């Protein structure tokens, strides 16, 4: 896996991934940015959240569960001093599916956390990780 980050101006950068995608990253105005894109640490949290969501959907599909929707939200705290690592991350898994086995969803979340999600494993080195599952009656928006 590779990535390339190219400085544009001020504190704006274009991130190019090895899969051929690009993301504009920028800083807040108080840091000299123009708020044109997400901050680097926002992408770290988003990537971690996407990693666990990917796992949960993949595990449920492999278990032939009728998953209709999966939305994962994350809220995190960071250290007050540099380096401002994540110190707490709380995930909320909102899932739905007619006939979805709740125990299978709980298993998928646990497997993601303990076995498959590389990003969550890395974050757990500095952050307290917690989660909850919300079973939605209809697909989550």
C-alpha cells in the first residue's frame, strides 16, 4: 500500500491513494487553512470507522444475514497536549434487516473489534474503545 501527499498551498494538500483515488485535505482557518477539505485526523477517524463498518457488513453477509442497512457513527476525544492522539472512541452501529439475527450482529461487531479491524487495533493503543449496537426497525438514514 502506498500514498502520496502533495502540498498545494497554505495548509492544503492532495492525498493520492494507491487505488487511484484523491482527497483534498485542508486545515481550519485558524491554522492557515481555508476549510476546503477534512483535517488529517478526521480522515484517521473516518478510516477507522469505515474499517469496522466494512468488517461488520462483510461478516454479516458471509453469515448470510439479511442486512438491510448499516450506519456506523464514531465520536472521539483527543489528548489536550501534543501529540494529540485519540484517547477515547465510541462507535454506534445502527443496523437493520428483516429477520436479522441480533446475536449475529453482536458477533460481527466483536469479531471486527478483536480480530479483523486493523485500524481499531491501532487506535486501541492510545484510545479507550467502546461501542453500542442500535437495532433499527427500518433502514437507517
